[in-house]
C-alpha cells in the first residue's frame, strides 16, 4: 500500500522545483553580462518569455489574494526569472560590444 505524500514533502518539492526553474536563467544572464550582449537570443524568445512570466506572476498574485494560498515558491520563481530576463533584454537592446 502506497502512502500519500505529506504536505511538508509537497512543499519541499515545490520549493526545489521553483528554485531550479528560477536559477536556470541565471547562467545565460551571466553570459550576457560577461559578453556585453545577447546576440544569440532572439527578441521574440526574450519578449515571449518575459510577457509569459509577468502574466503568470499577475495570475499567481491574484490567486494568492483570492484563495489565501501559500504561493511563495512560485512568486520566488517568477520574480527571479523576470530579473534574469530583464538582464538579457537589456543586453539585447544595449549591447556593449
């Protein structure tokens, strides 16, 4: 008989997933910063990713307020991604080299 995962285990899984998704863009943002440009990234990709992250963040904030649910792992994920995407967009628009 298989046991149901506890709320604590599910929270840990959520935090781990949110952390991994949040940091996956950091190496690319770092590369853009090192190179002074984002030449390898298409504007459509960056724009779509950014708009998708912002819209999802708005939805999460709405749902958290409406349901009083704990959405901190998701908020952390989307806020971090928006910051890293912003770095990439900055270097796409204003390349140093």
